[in-house]
C-alpha cells in the first residue's frame, strides 16, 4: 500500500493507474472503525483499485475544541486501510495542502444543509461539501463510498455530485452497528465506560418509540441531552434523524420508520 502526503504524489499515482481500470475512493477523517472497514471492503470488491483519504478537515468543525478533541489514530488507521483492501492512502500533513486558497472558495447548499445538524453546527456542511469536492476532483474516482450513518451528509454529497455533474458515482453504504445497536462512530472512542452503557439506547429508543415526544422524553430520562429528533418524509416512507449528547460527546443516528 502506498501513502501520499502531497497532492502532486497523489496525482502522479492516479495518472499511473492503467486505463480502463476502476478506482473507488473512501474519504475519511481517520479514527477508523469497522464502519470504515466495510466502506473499504465494498470499494475493494467493486473496483480494481481503492484509495482511502485521511484528513481531519478543519473547516467542518464549528467549534475548535471539537476539532482538537477529534481522535487521532494514524498508525492504526494505516494498518486498517491495508487490511481492508486500500491500494493507496492520501493523508495530507497540513491543511494548506488542501486549502491553498485559505477556504476562500466554498461549496454551499441553501436548504437541507440548514436543517438537522446544519441548524446546530453552522457552516458544517459548507466545510464538508468543499472538502469532498476537492477530494473527488483529486481522486478522479469512478465510485466514492459514504456511510448512511451520516445520512444528511450523504444526501447533500449526492445532491452536490448531481448539481455539479461530477463523474464520480456516490455509493451509499449501510450503517454498521455493534450487537447492542450502537452505530459505529469515531466519537464513540470518547465515551466513558458509563456512557458506553447508555449509548446503545439511542438506537433502541428511536427505532421502537414511534411518538417523537415520547421518544425524546425517554432519551432525556436515560441521560441524553437531545439536540433534535425529527421525522422527515422520503420518497417512500419516512426517516427519523436524531442528534443527542452524552456528556460532551455528540452522537447522531437515523432509521427508516
Ligand atoms: O464523514 C466524514 O468522515 C467526513 O465528513 C468526510 C466525508 C470525510 C469529509 O471530511
């Protein structure tokens, strides 16, 4: 497995890949877990080559403390990429590599990005969409893999790819859960032992208590601080989105109901 820290070395590798072979890209911020492993495995199965990117994107953190606390497990991440089928990893060392424009140019969306997580994390999706567009432009991949756990992010990235006629196809991948139901997330690493006991109740409550008010009350009783719990219609059926805090860890999840 090759590791690149500069755009130039990534682009040289990209150009060296044989014509007619497919490339899948798995964008990540590191702190990889089995959810990322399933994205890598899917990409490796569906493509001739797989590129993982590891970049803790500063522009998507609306609080600098959240950015600073983001778990950093780089050596373990590289081992995980190799184990689950990546041929190369792009891990820029410095934000200037990705933002030579100092974030002067940005991608924004003016509807769904202001709802749910966007309402509570102003600017978050502008940072996400901007970095993803940059990474997709660099990777020139046939397919890009994103988890359904971040369903709002996935929807906005798919919308951006369509709006800007990107040639990379966005592939949604199912949320990976512990046996308890807890959705795998890099943020779970920051839960205390006691919080880890309570955390699985988030999924259990949102998937079993259909009344929104009752579900919120139950989560509050269990010790969560609910940021939002909202049901939204989809083409068929509805999806329920939740964000809730346990101590200083913010968990998100979503289910079809
Ligand atoms: O989901 C993530 O890890 C990040 O938001 C992403 C898509 C890698 C962009 O930084």
